[in-house]
């Protein structure tokens, strides 16, 4: 089996050696450089990578990637497309050979995002189609390009043992070019649900809310929009942009994907703002019960912090369920031990529970022994 790892590059000097070293077990390492002005080409060449200089005008990611694929030698059996800000975990070649069969045309591996190369903590991860046969594949879309099969019958396999890490370089201005390219992609294929969702999301980030809502509502109406997690995310976005209908959209998102903690936290925040303590308790209870992330690119790490426990503790206090207030208040504090507000709240919940128990005891002994308790404002 001959294996080639390939990609496109533009000013990737910071990632060049790491990319090259992680792919060292490949028979070929090939990069199509699209106009680097730093020493990307020199670094890759010094690491033994074959570099071709190409020019794509007007710029499209699919054209660039297809050009890079065309530069692969004819005797390659398996190709691995890997961006320069990614790197393979050691031992990938042996795992690939074990998982690939003569019938396989593409293989999914596990892609895991990290905040830095040195921090092994995974931010999120999901299965990605990064290995494919030399023939029968091409990239489609000018941005958020997808690897599509152009042959007669695609046969895919999965090897979650093969891990590809990504440490995104947020300092690069590349994403500033995405919005106009997504508009081109949507114009080329208005029925492409995924690009419709991404375009709506980027328009929201760009502050073009009216157009963003229009695109996201169109996405929800497309017959190819069938992934409940992504559909619920579109509903969350619309809820942010339409505050007068926020609760209705969040309720739709809840019904679409009740297994996502993100939705329950959004609901909890809205209900907390309305002072609806009973429904706030309900939302927090359901959110806390969601103990597993979905593993998709839509997972929001911030939803797994202290906030649901914090809001649940407040709701419990308001409903005079002090045992639960203490329990959730303590868990919130454990997740953010330096938070003085959480510490103050927890101390209050403990004190209030003690006062209530003493009051109950006094009531059982007679009215003359009753004690008054005081409340304090908690937010």
C-alpha cells in the first residue's frame, strides 16, 4: 500500500515541521503552496516534503485542493488530506493498514480540537473523512469544501483509533474571506443545507441579523436539513436574534434535540431572566441530567461549566428546596472555586437550610421557640 499525505498551504511556517513530522510514515508528503511569503516552502522542503507552487485565481478552496490532489503520483493507493494546522497521532500508519480493505474507498478517523499543542485536553472531536482512494474523489464548494465521491459505489470504513489533532491558528485572517465565498457557494447550490446553515451563522456573526434569520429559516425548511443537532443549533441562533420570540424558538430547539445540554442552558438563562422559578428548576434538572457531549463540532464547552448548577441552586432556593440548593450550589462552586459570588451563595444556602431546620424543630416544640430567618438577594 502506498500512502500520500497532502494539503494546501499559505504562510504556515509555524506549523510546517509539526505537520511534516507527524506524516513521516507516509510514502509521499506533498504540499501545494498557494503563495507563501514566509519560509513555509523552505521549512517543508528541509523536512523532506515535496512542495509545488500553484496559483488559483479567483481563489476557491475546492479548486486549490483538487489541484493539490492532481499532483499526487499515480501509484498512490490511499490519500490523507490534512490541513497544515493538524497533525497525526503516532502509529497512524499501522492502524490505517489494519482498517483499510481492498473494497474501501474512504475511511473516517477521529479529529480532536485542542487549545494548544502542549495541552492534551480535548475541546471537542468528531469523525472526519480524511483518508480516501487516489481515484474517484474531488472537493466541492469554494469554502467549507467537502470531499465527495464521483465513482460508482462508495465504500466507507471507520477507525476511531486513528487520531488527527487540530490546533487552530486564530491569528490568521483566513476566516475573513469565508463570508463572500459562502455567498458564492450558496448561489451555486441553494439546496445545499449545510452551506445554507453556515452562511446564516456567519451572517449572524457579521451582525447581518435580518439576512441571517432568513437563511437559517430557509435551512430549516430544506428537505436535506435532517440532522437534529444542527437544526437545533439554527433554532438557538434565531432565538438570539429574535428576543421577542426567544422562548418559542428555544422550545422548538428543545423538542428537536433534547439530548443537547446547550439548549437546556439557553432555556435556563431565559427562564431565570423571567423569574420563572418552577420552569427554571425543570430546565436545570433536565440540563444537568445530560451528562454526555454529543461529540459533534457543535458542542459548546462553556455549557459544561458551573452555570446550570448555579441557576438550579437559585431556582431551588426560590422554591424552598434547600437540600437541592445546597447540593447544586456546592457543585457549582467546585466547578469554579474562585468565584466569590458562588461561594457567597453556597454559604447562604447552607445557613438558610440550617435556619429552616431549626425553625421546623422550634415549631414542633411550640410557637414561643420559633426563630425568624432572613433572606438575601442572589443573582
